[in-house]
C-alpha cells in the first residue's frame, strides 16, 4: 500500500520524468509524410475532402465542431463572427511578434522581472483566443494594444546581435483602429499563411503545434492564477511561437515543435496539479449534491478555483448559496473549498447546455474561464465574465475579484424555492492522490480476475449527437471493468443509470471521477505508477484510452500523451480539419492512433487488448 509521504513524492518525480522524455517521432516521420498517404480505413477519420472557397469571410478550424469538418467560413459554429475571427488572427500574430522579441531580450540578458509582463500577457492573450472564451472585439483589441506596448519594451531590452528580423518581428499595430486591426487579420489568417508556407503537410504541423500551444497557454494561465509561473516553461513557449512565426516549410523542425508542445504541456499540468493541492489541500473522494437546496443562489462555471474561493469568502454569512457548474464540479473534493458550508452542490451539466440551464437557474451566473456561449436575453443581465472570458454587453469582473454586485443581485432574486427530495449525489475527488492508495487493490483485482480492464474515457463534451458514443462505450463495457473519467466529457457518463453506484466484485466503485480536464495529469501519474508496480510499460498495461476531442486544451493533452510515447488511443468523434492525411499517417504508424467507430465493436476490440 502506498503511504502519504510516497504519494506526495510522486508529484515532482513524475514531473521530472515528463520533462526528460525524448521526442517520440521516428527518424522516418518526415519521409513518411513525403511519400505515403493515410491507410484507406483511416481516411474518414481525417479531414473532409478538400474544399476550395474563394475569398472566405473567415477561416477558422481550430475546434472539432468546425463546419462540415472543413472550416467555418462565414460565422463560427460557436457563434464567433468573421470580424472577431480576424481580430483573433491579428492577436495571434502579435503573440508571435512578442515571442520573437522575448527570446531576443532573454539572449541579451534580460531578467525574469523584466520579462514578467511579456510572460503574463502571452499566456492570457493566447487563452483569450481559445474556443468559447472571448467573443468581445473590445477586449481582443485591448490585448493587441497591450502586446504592441510590451513589444516596444522588449525591443529596448534587446541588442543589435539578438534583434530578430522579418515582417512578424517588425509589425507595429499600436494605436490602430478596429477596422485596421480586422483588415490586418485577413492578411495573416489561415489562407494567407498556408499559401506562404507552400506545403500542406508542413502547414498542418504548424497548426497542430499552434492549437496545442494554445491549450498549454490556457493551462499556464490557470497556474498563474494560483501564483505559479515557471521561467523555463515561458522560455519554451516563446520559442514555440517563434518557430510558428516562420513560413519556412521545415518538416523536421515543425515535427520537433509539435512534440515540444506536448512536453511543455506535461510540465504545465504537473505544476497546476501541485498548485491546486498546495493551495486547497489534497483532493479526496467527496459526495456532491446534484440537486437544489432552498435559498438564494449564485452559479460558478469555468475552471479557476481561486475565483470560486474568493466568491465563497465574500458570500459567507450573506445567506447566498453557491453552486458549481461544468468543470467546477471537482472543486467539492478540495478541503480548502468544501469547508464552506454554503458551497451546497452542483447544478447543470456540460457547457453546450448552458443556454437552457443558465436560463432556468434562479440567480446570477459567473463564468471564470471557458466555455461561454453567446447568452440568451433570459439571463444576459445576470451573466458575469472574468479573466480572459469576454462577451460584448456582459458585465466583466476585474482582477480585484469584487463580487459585491453579483451578491446584491442574488439577494434580490427568489433563488430556489424548495429543496429537492430525495437528493441525488455524485462522488468526485479520485485524483491520483486518492487512486494510488488503491493500487494494490487494483493489482490484486486484476490478478484474481475481478478486474478485466481499465478504460480511461475523458476529454471534451459537445453538441453533436455522436458524442453519445463515449457514454455508450462506458455502458457497453463489462461489469468487471474499471472506468476512469475526467473533463467535461464525463457529464453524460456520470449520469448513466447503469453506472451510477456500480461496483466491482471487491467493492471498489466501477466509475472513478478524476476531475477537470485540468486534472489530466492525474491519469498520467496513475498509469505511470501502475506500470512501475507491474514491471511493464504504460502501453503494456491492461489500459485503454478513449478521448473526446473538441478544443485546444484537448489538443494539448493529446500531444502530451504522444510525447510520452502513449499508444493505442481512440480519438473521436473525428479529427479536426487541420490534420492532413499524410500527417495522420505518421500518427497512425508511430502511435497506432485509432478513430472511434461504434461502441459495440470498439468494446470487443478493447477487451481483446487492441
């Protein structure tokens, strides 16, 4: 049995093992990209047939739900306008420019204190461009102007010997109007950059690294909220974006950049895991009330636990209850948060249902991070955003985390008029610190035949019907299998009548909720330590992975798994449109990346060890 001291020691040790992992692509990867298309059975898993749309109003394909699995070309499926898309393209180009100058300043001997503003701006500006984060052109323009001012400061810290050259380094948008910023965005969007690179496979690698780096920056922004920032990680992030600033079709360099993003994200996730536990205590299995309690109410969605803590402190003694929503559900497992008695439960499901769930919630709603959707009139005036999140016309809470207006609004509303009986509970908190002490039980169950297989089902939820696949997969698995789940994809699974309260023959629960997508690191630690205990590699464990992909955090987690050499991952419902058939071929050949098909057939394959 693992002792508490050993469990605590796992964090830095596992983090070092991630950081030291070598790039996993084979030497033949670039050759494969040049010579071989994806196997016919995998082609439906890749992007749709090439479409040619002349002069699209926008070109956004960073999420899995992009229109026709090609690109959103008039308005985003998420609701993003062509104007907002162009502004975000401009902002990402500004990130590359700042990154070039940050590298130059470092080479010239700039201190971390002098680079602090650039570091913070980079991760927050990038986070604001993720799917369902920032729809406000005003706030995007503000990030652009901040970046241009930071770039000028970095120029002063550089020397003639370290000064970067080229159009990206020399761009200057300080003081430009909205129209000028939008127009610039059209000159640096996907069509123009792809044309400049002149190689679809190289550009695909550029995009994979771009979206993975976006996810890594989002996780780094969560770390910063917890008071954590690693200068070495920030140096690597700026190097990644500097590479992405080039339009040279450098196949080998771009391949290396993709895996570097995976390495960075692994280190960031380890830092975030440690920050959560250090700040709020080790998460522990905790039943969470999933039904209403009579009283005034505030709902908190997103990921940042420090925002929730600030609200809990300010609402203490006010008679207002606080509910979590979506990815905030695991907050109930932390001793430092669940000690607040007015944190009474969780409301709602995953992000895509918020237009209905928020409309029915009888109080104000705070969205701390992704995901937010364009609000309905039914709740727009009681919706508040924070941090990188932005929606034009919606109140934004500043960095002082002053929730006084939210509390006043909650007190003026009816709240829940009755307590739902009987209550329904769901247990959260199966972080690696809670799971690893069960390792001996898991191993003994596997040896005795009480446990046939461990299946990790996690990632993003979304609005498509075919995302039901992941719940169907969980329900189709035999009763002697153990299911680990995390991310918002779990929201359907944890409500399955077949799985609620299910146990293995030894009494262990069959379904273990490991937390947010931010807690993906827990799965890495559990797999790593189980492989050590059994004397095998992670790929030889009786473990299967099925990941639901949607946005850029999921892309970052996938790159981390690939960088660690993890194979045999099932990914669905489909790959995003930026993965070309030849790049897909490398992923298939090196990692046996598989598409999800149907639950019945996939369960047969999983139970056969495939």
